[in-house]
């Protein structure tokens, strides 16, 4: 990118000024029109050499300014899009897979407020719970009335006392009850079931509603929980899924759960799922013909598709070597890309990616570079565009200077005709005869 256009050096500007002075000193004295035109011609030459110095209107920064990181307000990093950079970005895309390494959720454990039912069986009548003269009974068991786990985390079982329930699975509670009464009952067995699960819940929130559903005994994945909760949030391509667990959060497009199964991770008790609708868009600036915000209309698109959606590069203005993507990257991603993060204090590192679409292989790289929501694409003008602007500017100046001269000549001619001299005087402005030094 360093050879996009050579910027004028200080020595060049000094040489132009010296040339201007010498030529002006050789003007024919008194030829005001020639002097003015020559001055503006020399100014035009100087401005032409300085065409990239910000003297003319533009839609954004020049490509060489971006690459040389000429910013007065905010430091940023420039990264060329290469196969290695694409591999790093593909590996670190925002996905729910940050939870994928965790094992399946553990068995449901009871908490304060859960309603449980306890049934105790004995091998024979005449034991602790079943008298010998029990008469007709449905079976050799007794069911204790439903009860909630109290504030201390216990439940009460006759002849067993307070049994710890908080943080235990139903099987662990059953074993604790049997251990407490085995010396008094006849070969006791216990069955503990959850009647109303008020803890170990999963919260599912969306723009269309919210539900808290109990975690199932069988482990479920994100799509299973969303289906059981019955919540929706717009069309699939516009829907995002946020999974929060123990104050850690991951976000991904809804399509990532469907098209990339590893993202459909297991959901644990007390997890929070949030579905929201936010159309994914990117901004197109520079030599695209028009500046606009463009929706993805898909769960993901590549840089090549984004350029096509923006209408492609303007053939008469764009520099294909100066295609840039503006994005904020996490510090982890920036380090993987080889960026020195020492100058940056914020958690997101401003990064500008550069791709050369004049290189035939650049389109392969663009087809593998995945766009993200709110990315900005900027295409700089070619160097010839700035020269064209300079020439148009000079032409305007020349016309502005010639107009009053032509008006004055016409007025003089008209005055002579009206005075009856019978001859017209036409002033012709010519270039001065060169004077030998």
C-alpha cells in the first residue's frame, strides 16, 4: 500500500515555490492579464502536486493515510487479510462454544422451597410404620404428606428427624432416610420425588415473553429448552441467542445453533437464555457510489458478499488495493493476530483490516473473511481521482479569472462603438515572449 501515490515532500514544495518566483519575475511589465493567468497557472501546478493533501472534497481518508496510521485522535492497528488471519478469526468467532468443553449437567439437586413427597416401604407388617393388625392396605408402605424444603435446607421424616435435603439429589435423600430408620423399621426403603420444583430453574427471556421452566432430569440442549419454553424472537436470521452462566456470557446468531451443532450446548440449572431480535447490518462508505446501511438478511455473510450487496466498487473512482474493514476486536483476538496491545487501554482494540482486490487471489480471501454485525467497509479513491478533482478546481479558478477580463474587454469595445470611432478594439491576451536569463 505504500506505493498507492507518492505524497509531496517538503523539498518538492520548496522547488515549486522557487519555480513560481522565477517565472513571475520574467513577466512582461504591465501585462496584468498575463501576470494573473500565469500566477494561477503556477498555483495550479503547485496544487496538482499537493493533490492528496486534503485540499479537495473527499468521502473519507486516503488509503496511504490509513496504512500509515495517521490519526490525530485514536490509535488503531492495521492488519492485512491473509489466509493466516482468516484462520485466527474463524477460530475466535463469537459463538456459544465457549461452554462446549463443560460436561453434561449434574443431576437435579433440591433447594429451599422445593416441594417433595416421601414414601417409605417396609418388608413386613408389624414394623415401624405398618402395624401387624393393619387390615386391608394398598401395600406395605406409607406416604408422608408433601412438604417443602425449609429455610435450613431440611425436610422432616417421622422417627428419622430432620433430613438434609438442600444440595442433595433425591437418591441421596432416600439413602439418608433409610440410614436413619434402618435399626427401627423392617428392611426399610424410601422413595423421594419432587412434586413442585421451585429451584434449579432455567430462565428463557425474549421480546415476546419470558418463562422460568424447571430443569429436566434428562440433560437438554439450548434448542430443546427454547422449544419447551415456547418463546420466539422474530425470524431466524435476525435472532441472537445469549447464554449466561455463573456471570459468564456468550452470544451467537440463532443460525449458529442450527448450522453449527457444536454451538447447541447443554443447558444447566440456573442458566439464563435471552433471545432478542436485532437485524445484522454493515455500513458501506467510500467508493461504493452511495453510503448506506445494508442488512445481512442471513445469519452470516462474507466480505465478498458484502461488497456485492453494496453494489461493488465504482470503476471510475475506487482503488481496489484500498478496501478496508473497521472493527473492534477483543484483546485475545488482537494478540492472536500479532498486534501489540500495549498502546491500547480499552477492552476492545480498534482494528482496520486491509485487502487488495486488485490481486486476483484477493477474492478468495474475501470469500473466507466473515463479516460481523456493525462492521464498516470503506473503499478509498484512486490517486487519479484526486488529480481529476484538482484539474476541475483549477478550471473553475481560470474561468473565474477570465470572466471579468472578458467583461472588461467587451465593455471597452462597446464604448468605442458608441463613441462613433467606427473601429473596435480587441485586446488579445497572449503569453509573454520568453526572456533570456
